[in-house]
C-alpha cells in the first residue's frame, strides 16, 4: 500500500486522549446534525467512508483515486469522502489506506458510515481492526456510524470513548443499545424528535452514566 514514504515521528503515544465515537440511530435521528456540531469539517485531514454521499467534502468514486490522493498528500492536507460500492473488500482497502494516512500525520478525523453493511459481528477485518485499535495513539479520531449496531463489528465499540444514540427503528437495535448505554429500553426510546425543531439523543462518555441531550434548530 505504502502511502507515506518514511515515518519520521514516533507515531505511537498511548497518553493521547480518546475521542473515538460510535454514532447509532435510525435515518433522520440526527446523526449528521450531531456530527456537524461535533466534527470540524474544515480541518486539514479528514477522510470519510461515505456510501450515501452525506458529507460535504471533495469526493472520489474509486479506491484507486483515493490511493492516488493519499500518496500525493503524504503528511499534508487530505480532505476526501470516498463513495464506492459498499463491499467488505472495498471497505478493507479503504481502511488500509486510512490506517497508513493516520499513521503518517495527525490530527486526522475519520468517518465510517454504515459499518453494518461492510463489517461482520464475528471478527474485524485486518486493517479495520488495526485502525480501530491504533488510531487514538496516532492522534486521530474515528467516528463509526450505523443504524444496525447489533449487526456490526464489535472492535470499534470497545475502542470508543463516546457513544451517541438517537431514535431507533427496531426492537433489536433498541435492546442492544440500551445495554451499551446502560439505560432501560423504555428510557432509551423516550426521546422526542420534533421535525425541523429539535432532535434528542443519549450520549455516554466512557463508563459515566448516559445523559439525554437536545439539539434545537
Ligand atoms: N440545520 C437544520 N435545520 C433544521 N432541521 C434540521 C437541520 N439539520 C437536520 N435537521 C433535521 O433533523 C433531522 C435529523 O437529520 P439528520 O441529522 O440528517 O439525520 P440522520 O443523519 O440521522 O439521518 C431531520 O428531520 C432533519 O430534517
Ligand atoms: Mg445522515
């Protein structure tokens, strides 16, 4: 893969803060609204796996184009959303390139949208697993997003500091997330979204108690 030519920095610092996030909610639950408030989309290094073309970033539509851009960027700016067929193979190639980019320089924000389509519950693919486990020590921030947490890889869930949960569609998701957030299914589902006026969600930092918050538009 070889994105960057020579690593010049000591690129593993276990004392760096963990800002990794898991974002879970049905369509329209406010995932994007929350991310727009939380992530600086104007930052110099930001890379998205963006199958639905949700993010306002320069876009490439092939892994080859992404790799070319990554090689050109080296340790410098790279701002790109990757929109390709959401296959496990493409996702793993994307993760491999992002892993090298995150190793090359920091800070860097990484968004991985609808990971349930491209990961498995049983075992993380190699580079996705590496990325989940090491990105924090490289000074990066990884946001993994899904509507179906119970069907997605668990590696990221063990590596996040923040868990965000908006309105959910299925009982299976609600049950799963109630466990993750440490609240009852009823509490979890008590959030009220008012169209175009507000979204509510639960957010949990580390092992602290989850809190309900509101974004008003
Ligand atoms: N800036 C905004 N002003 C008013 N309503 C908004 C704004 N951003 C999002 N919304 C509304 O908030 C809800 C959540 O949207 P969104 O964040 O796109 O959901 P998701 O990403 O989870 O699918 C939608 O009903 C959307 O219309
Ligand atoms: Mg969205």
